[in-house]
């Protein structure tokens, strides 16, 4: 429970940073692009950048058959453009909906993208990302996910899904479903190429 305070007014869209806060948390979002630019709970910073939708990751040796196609379609050069941001503020929650496109420069294919944030008085932030492919792109994308930058002091990762080892296409079947915890260093695999 609690209440929300914000420095935006209803429906405002500007290039400035919008501040939002509750009893023991503070956040900032850029109303021009609908992106979180900072988040803190009880004075502890939780995020430095993002979250943003992304389809690129470094290729592995299993990706050799796709690398040429990914380069041809500019998957490694994808850029996001946000066209509209709608802000809806009530005493129960703040809702931010940002719509745009993720695409490589000068190519016709891409994805329409919608970020739907709901921010609650408790400081909980819910994000739903929806994408719709547009045009003819590569047969396979390297990844389909959301990335964000966290402060370096976060060294433990907990997730629900397959684990505890890596789950690439050639190894995921050997991993079980469950709740897992590792350090960031434990998630690194020193592949030899």
C-alpha cells in the first residue's frame, strides 16, 4: 500500500526526466522514450539502464550457419525508435505505454514494439513487451529478450526456468526446470574457439 508521487502531469510528453516515487522507493523515466532511467528501493539503486527489447547476442560456434544471414539482415545493428508515449496516472498506479519500431538502418524489415509499464505504490514495476514482425527478416534471430544494466554490486542471479547450466539449443534438454541461484561469475563459460 501507499501512494504515488510524480513530476509528470497527465498525458505529458517531453524530453525531460520524469520522477516518480512512493514511501520507500524512487524512480525516473524519460517521458520522451518511455524508458526507465533509474530505480531505487530504500535508497539502494537497482537499475542503471533499461529494460529494452533486444534480439542480438554474441554468436557462438553453433551459430556459424546463421552469421552471414544475421549480418545481411543487419541484426547486429538494430536500433529502436519510439514514436508515441502515453502516460496514465491514477492513485492506484502509473501506466506508461511506449510504441515504436526496432529495425536495422536502411532496411525494410523490423519489429513493431510496445512497452507497457505498470508502476504500483509499492515500487513494483511490471513490464510487458509485445512485438510484431514487419517485412521479411532472417529465418532465426540470435535471441528474443529484454536487457538492462544493473549496478556492478549485484553478483547473485536467481531465475525460474531451465538450469542450473547453460541452455543453448544444443544443451537445454539436459537441464531441468526449477528455481536456481548462481553468481554472475559462475554463469560465465570460458569457451575455446
